[in-house]
């Protein structure tokens, strides 16, 4: 059970660490004129170039 609780702690801690970054990006006026942060996943189409089917 210790392994499961450890995984739960890591999963719960990840959103807590990412939340402040996302909130600061939305509230900071600089992001309005700057491109979206790299934290956002690229569009599905870009994966075709990185990992072509087959």
C-alpha cells in the first residue's frame, strides 16, 4: 500500500505545482501579446510529422 500512497502523493502534487504557473500565465498581461506557453501540447497534426503512421 505504501507504493500506491506514494503514487497518489505524486499525482496530487503535480497539479499543485502546475496550477500556479498556469494562473500566472493567464493573469500576466505579457502573455496577451506573447505566443502561448510551451506547456500546452501541440496540435494533433504536428504529431504526424514527429511520429508518422506505419
